[in-house]
C-alpha cells in the first residue's frame, strides 16, 4: 500500500529526533521525509525551461513592457497607441534585438505624468474660457 505524504516547506513542527527510527524500523523510514523535503526545496529554486514558469517561481520587478502589455496596463487600444506614436505624444520606445519594441518602466511613468499634466492644462483652459464667458454675459 502506497501513502502520499505532503510536508510543508516552512514552519517545521517536528524535530530531527522525532524522525529517528523506532524499535523494529529501518533507518530508511526516517530518511524518506527528509529526502522529500530536500528534493522539493531544490526544485523550488531551480530555473525552469519555460519563461512563464520561471517568472512565476522567481518573480523579478519588470524593467520593460511590450507594446501590448503597455496598452493593456494603461487602458488604451493598440490603434490609439499607434496614433500617439505618429503624432509624437507616445511613450519613448527601445528596441531589444529580435524581441521587438519595448517600453521602459521609467518611460511609462514619465508618459503618464505628461498625460496628467496635459489634462490639467486642458481643464484649466476650459475653466478660463468659462470664466470669460460668465464675465462677458
């Protein structure tokens, strides 16, 4: 009969002495749980074959975004991004070898700040036009 035993990788609630073999048991009985823990610990920190699995196991802060990731994070469509790029108010881009166009995290923050500043100036212009219309009336 085979039993599956799951051990937590954190907060060990037993000591090594509690895993010592009891009367009539072999040393292999005590070593099995420790071998399973060591195997799981090694597996957790190893690099993976797929980029997705590796980024899930070893999270690293993002340094750059693809154009599609940028558009979805900011909430604009790809066509709006292309129009902004054509008209000169898009974010700064960088080219990384064959992987394509990327937008640095600093560029994303700067672009958002620029858009907020532009929106504030437009709102101030509208308020000024409304005030002039009220004075004239």
